[in-house]
């Protein structure tokens, strides 16, 4: 926590607004919109619920297809299945690890000739780094396909000087416990279109029609953020810049010590933006390093240090067996060699040095 969260939560208790909606929800939405320079936002229960609302409002439904990057977290794509639609996946590009625009262009060109264009495209900003959004938008605009930016992992990142995701039909953010700022759980759906955000808020509150009784002409969801959670979010917003700088410092510290070791590569930072380094991620080439990714992870585990492989690509997940995939070699290699190192903003130099010692010992062995 940054320090002001408790004061905002105290205000929420004193006002007796505990359940969803309330003055802190309104203030959190307003302050968040100002920060990311996207005029309209709806605070909801998770990033996944925000994605679900976005797809619903874009009219995604049974018989439709949505194209998404394979190298992402399942919560950013599972709402496609909630809507009864099908998923198709596209590989990553090496320079950013995000969806490869060239492969997306190939896929859409092929589908256009087949008369089988997708209803929407999801672009994810992976591990704190923005995707090449302008290229993705240019490609999709040729076919009038809306883009949803999953910026759940990239709050605070920039792309060509603007905040990650800005320019898409919808942008999804997450405040889960592991994100760069957290409300314990929660998410935000943002858009330049105020009418769509108004509809999102309506759907997020069980789609209750105006009436003195409970009247429903549509199916909605219990997705609205609570006033308590929003109060925490307001406090967290005030330390976002500080968190980004600490995350980047942690990555730089690791890099200074490990980057010259044979068989170690760091996640690149694309020239078009500034990543948050939400997680510091390395690739380990066992032939050069002397141990593979799993050996290093297990060595860290023995020292009670948690590390994790990067996201297992969606096209490799049993639940998405049979979904089409364009490319695959890049994201499969990232999964094979990628390791997420401890990156929490409470880490000290001593904590990082402890991680580094274990990694160096694996190399020596």
C-alpha cells in the first residue's frame, strides 16, 4: 500500500457506502480517466469482467470469431468463450513479445478472401510492454474490425508517448493482487465512447431498467466495483509513477549483473514505447548457460524464492485444443526458455542479490 488507501477506506466506512457504487467509485473512474487520458471509464470487479463487457458491447456472439495473441493470460481471452464465440490465435513478434502485426495482416487477408473475417481483434500488452497498436489498428481498420486492448499488465506503460491501449475501441485494465497497483481485485473498462461506457455500467449492475421495482429486459452481470475497493484504488493511483520507476530499477539491477552471462537474455524493450517492466523476465539458453529454465526455477524454489515460467501460449492449452493458430514458433520458444524473476516493488538490493546468487550458482554448476 502507498499510504493514503486507509484514509480513503475510512471515508468509505464513515459514509456508510460499502456495497457496489458510491462516491469513491465515481472518483476512481474520474481520476483514472484523467491519468490515462481516456475520457470514460467503468470500474468493475476484474479485468476479465471488463473484457467480457467489451466483447458483449461489440456484439460478439455465437458463430463469431475473435483473433487474439496466443502469448497472453487466459483471463484476457476466455470471455470470448463466455459469449459463445470461437478463438483464433496469432504468434508473437520477437521485438516486443506481443502479437505480430505482420502475421495478423496475413491472417486477416486470408480470412477476407475466404469471407470469414473476425468480429473483433484482441491486442494484449504483455508483461508491462505495449503492443505496436498503431500498426494493429491500421491493419484492422482496413476491414472495419474493432480492436480491444488488453492492457491489464501494462498500466503505466506508454506507446509513442500515450498510455498503453489508448486508441482502441475499448481498453481493459486489471488491479489484481499481482498487478503494478492493486485494489486486491478489480478492473477498469475505458473508452473514448461515453455511450458505450454508460451501457457497460448498466450491464455491470444486472441490467436493471429504470423502475421502482426490479425490471429486466436484458441479462446483465454483477460486475460493478465496490466503494471499498475503489477507495483502495484511489490511494494506489497516487503511487503508480513511483511503482513504475521501482519496477524499472529492479529490471536494470538484474540486467547490470546478469546480462553479460552466456545464455541469458532479457525481455527487449520495443523502441516505440516505455515498458513498466511489471515483471523482469529472462530467456535461458541451456546450451550456453549450462542449465535450462526448469533447473533454474527449481534451484530458486529450493531457496524459497518464487519464480515462474512465462505464460503458456493459449494454442498449447488443452482447453483451446482445435483453435486455429498462425505461426507459433516465437511464443513456443518464449515459453520453453522464459522465466519471470521476483519483481515486487518492496524488494531490496539484498533480495535481488539473493536471487542473482542462485542463478549464478546454476551457471557455475
